[in-house]
């Protein structure tokens, strides 16, 4: 499992440190998606299923850890309804993104180009939604820090 020096125990964080921790986790998730895309590309070129399967196992653990930590952050914001709602939306979109990423990969493996194109368009929309929610969370962070001062 991947561990970075930026990892923090979200249950012991000060409230003002939670959203920056979420942003770091979101960055880790983006990097993990890039690694997944690289592995999928490698598999499509080499058809080395055992190596791909091992990689997917590692990726699943990383995604689960990130999601678990973000859910812990969300729980800490139960009294800040707007932030709570935005984190919930982020997690929902990320779940859809992962499912869509898997569906797109299967379409590519099965050489269903028209389906892959439609899925890719939907995936772009989901990524745009995720970016909008992250932007909202950045505004939430500014508001939250100002109210805590």
C-alpha cells in the first residue's frame, strides 16, 4: 500500500487542517487514476493479465484508503452542513468516475469504439463535476477559516 509523507491522521487533525488534508487526498486520488490509466494502456498493448491483476489489487487498496480517509473527514464536518454536502457529492462523483473508468476500459478491451466514445464523454462530464465540487470546497475552506478566527 502506498503511504506518503503528507498522510495525516484525520481523526486527530484540527478542523482547519481537514480540508487541506482532503485536497491532498484528492491529489493522491488523481495520481492513482493516472497510474490506473497507465496500467490499462499497458494491458491493452501487452495483454499481460497477471501483472495487470496484481496492479489492480494494489490500486483497489489505495482507492479504498483514500475514500475511507475522506469519509472520516466528512464525518468531522457533520455540523457544517454545506461542507458535509460537498464532500458527499465529491465521493458520489468519484464513485461514478471509478465505475465509468472501469466501463470504459471494458469497452476498449472489447473494441466497442462507439460505446467507448460515449463513455469517455460521460467521464469528461463527471471530471468537470468533480472539479466544480473541489472548487466549491476551496471556497468553503476560506469561509470556514474566516468563521473560526
